[in-house]
C-alpha cells in the first residue's frame, strides 16, 4: 500500500554501512547501585520535588490539608484515600482541569533521578489527570526504589506493558524566558512524595 | 533561479551589534555548558556511556531497515497507526488527512524539529487548522514569527522585555512586565483553554524503541503530555533515525540526554508511549526527508546518531556569539552546519565555515559524532562542488599551500609574531576576515613550539648524544 515505505526501506538497504562492522553492544548495568531513600530524596530535591511532611499523628489527609490549605478539589486515584472526588468520576480528560490536588500511588521510583513512574494503571485510564491537576501527591514505598535508569529499564516490566508510562521528576519546569528557572510551568506546579512506610 | 547562500557572517554581524543580547546569549549558553560539565564529573562512567550510546546508534543505523520493520510490526500490534513519509510534503499531506478525517480544526503540539523541517504549520494553517505550539520557548517563537534559534531552548536569544512585548501584543498583558515568573504564568493561563478545547495533539519523539513498538518523549514543561493526553487524537512525527533496538538501551540515552543538554540529570518528564490511551487514537508518522540519502554519505552518515541535545551549540564560540537565527536554517550551530548542507548544498554552503575548528563540539557530543571533522570535510566537498564564496576560496587556497609545505608554514608562523604586533589594525581586521571584526586576535606567542624545540630539545639531544 505505502510506496514511500518500500522506497525508504530500499534506499536504506542500499545506502547503509556494513552491518557486520557495527555489532550491538550487550546491555549493561552501569553506575551507582544505591537504591536508598536518602539518594532518592536528594535527587528529588534537585529536580524541584518535595517530600510531603509527616508530623506526629499525621494521616495523608491531614498532611495534605496542611500543605494545600486552599485546595477545594482533592481527587483520589487510590482505594485507601478518600479525597473530595474519585478519579473515576471525572468523565473526560478535560474534566481533570478542575482538580487542585491529585493523589496517586506510584509502583516505583528511581533513586538516581528522584523520578516516580505513573501509567494508565495508576491513573485509572485518565492520564490527563497527572498533568491538568495543579498539584500532585504521589504515594511511594521505599521498598519500590530502583537504583538508576539502567536498573529501571532492565527490571521494571511496566516499560513493556503500559500504553502510557511517564517518569515525572519533580514538577513541570521551564527556563525559556531569559534562563530564569520556573517550577510549575504548564503541568503540575508542585510534586510531593508521601512515604507510605 | 539559483537559491542564494545564507549570509551567515552578515546576519551574525547584526546579532553582535546588539551587545546586551549577545552577552546574555553567550553567558547563558556557556552556563549550560558548565552545568553539563558538572553532571559529567559526577559520573565516573560518563565516557563509557558515550561510547555505548555511539555504538548502539551506529549499530541501529547499519540495521535501520530491520529495526524500522520491527518497530512498525510491534506498534501496529499495540494499536498504533504507522505512516511513512518520504519528504516534508508527504508528511504534511498525511497529517492533514488524519486531521480532516477527524474534523480536527485545532492542533496543539509540543516541540518537534521534524515538523519545522517539513514547514508543517505553513501547510496546515491555510487549510483551516489552527496550530498552537505549547512549549513556552517555541510558542514565543511562533508568536514572533521566527524559527527556533536553538533546538532545546528555542527563544534563548530573547530577553525578558522582548517576551513582554510579544505577549502584550498577543495576550494583551502588561508590555512592561519584567518578571519571567509572571510571563510564564501568563503563558499557562493563555495555553490552558487552548489545550482543553483542542481537537488533536501532536508530539515529536526523542527515541523510538523497536523491541516494544514505543516512542519516548522528553520535556520539562509537561506540554507534550498535555498535548498527547487531553485531546482524543495523538499524532507523533518522528525522524526515521530515532530508533534504538531495546528498551534496556534507553538507560544509556536518558542518562546522557538532559545532562548534555541543560546540565540537569533528567528532563522533568520522560514519557513512554506504547499505544493509544483509552478512547483515543494514535498515529506515528515516520519521516525520511533526506535521511536515507544521508545514510549513504560515507563521511557524514554518523551525523544521524544525533539525539538533539544541543551541547555542541552551547559550547560553540561562533554559535554563542552569532545566535541561532543567523544560520538561516532549522538546525543551527555545529550540528546544523553538518546536517543542513544535506538538505540544500548551495543554500547552506556558508555554514560549515561558521566554525573555528576548535573541536569542542566533538568533545561534548554524547554520541561521539566527529562534528568538527565533518565540518572540515564539508568544506572540501563544497570546494569541489564550487560552492565556496570567493574570499573563502582564496583563503583556503592560500592555507592549503601553506599547510602543504612545512617550511613555508613555519616561515609564515614565525612571521605572525611580527605581523600581529606590527601590522596596522586595518590589515588584520578587514573585510577578508569577518570574524576579526568583533574580536581581538590573541597575543602572539614570543616563540613557536617548533623553534623552541629546535633551540632546546634538539640541542639537549645532541648533548646527550655527545656525552653518551
């Protein structure tokens, strides 16, 4: 059907360098293998993310109320936190724009980068919610930290199964106006991690 | 009529005249280069990462037809519609048809150099599609009717008052706003309604994984994720050279990309698209536009390894002081100077000369492209194809004679000390030497290495020889 397809592939076959001269290197695990919470928190802070403060007697709800006192719509994508609205109640991707704080659980984080992973499985098929909400609170277990990008891509099955998978490393940011770093550009204005253990 | 070559030197001259802009541009990009160095020094495995990235890319390019077929098969299995475009015109037609089929009249998009290559906005807008760039820098450039001046930071040549003026005109904001924070906030406020009402979204793709049929998009603003997840239609335009074989290879590239680009460990968002989200449709347009031809150029095919980090631009003294727009091309800086002539040899014939041949671009390249060597090779190709401007032809001719004869070269070099200190300024800073216009030549060395060597080492050797 596509003649351009065949023409492109033929031209590539005619023009390419000798494949035998360019073998594929084996996959490697390189770098620091520390998958500790301290390394993660340090990286998270570099990228502008925060750890949601847990005071004596705090629940997630009280911690959120203290951190985001003006929030009206707190949307939950997890079964063990109530919020003011459940993510399943948002009918369209656009409706997520009304959310002030989204609470979601991440299956793993990456210590090297302070990144957390989210896919449609955690976002209950409403991927836009992670980006249209003003603030995001991510529940994470220190047991689910992987050391670095190599270990993440090699060990986590999600990269092979999810249709949509995002590594968020701190909040949305830009430095496009005269090099001034601004946290909270077009996506989430803040990203906070809540340790659940 | 023959197309005129870009007059890079003249455009650069205009940029240099404006000291405030040039100084900021120079310092800002050098700061990115230094941040990149900081990240490099943290990682003992940095050189190994570069070597691996280079080897993976070279392998992929040598096996590109097979990997493209593998990607296509897997992507289709995942529910992605895959299209192939031989050139920009075909790409634009494909995108136009997809939009038409969906009755889409508004398209929000994240930054994609390939769509710039294809002049997609210029094609879609007369056909009734409103295209809105969602990356802040790219949006500023769109409103100002300019090409991106840098592949990572498109509006890096502008200062706050420039942006305030553009936003005032288009967003009716305060023309005297002098806060980057408040201007960025205005962009967020202006973009949200457009994003929420868009019929379709478009992204590029930084990497394409053959093994999984996925593509990976890296941004800091999250605008690609907004463009892809809010409307019910996602089109990704991707150059065919962006492939990597395995998902596990991504570790190498993600660890290098943002560190090389901005000196940050990772972009704020690294998004893996493997199939349409629920209730949505996903299309990938694989664009050739000269790449399959470039793969056959023995001296230049490795430029296809480029992951578009912009490190070569940030480090280049010519780029930093002349600004991206002076290159008159979609791709500027050192990487642009070796890619652009493959699109139009005559039009971009001046660009390989916009270099001091210091080799810094090659040293910072995360995929080890020998950029400065390719710049030199392009100069030879252009000379053979008679695409050299007169002055450069003459200078090259003289340089060739000099370099070819060691005695003549040494006589000339010894002469430079005398020349630099005694020649009147107009001889050194004249129209034959446009780069001399705005900078002083270095102080001449008192003695060349060769004459020092002759004087000292050879003498010592002789002495050793005598005593032995």
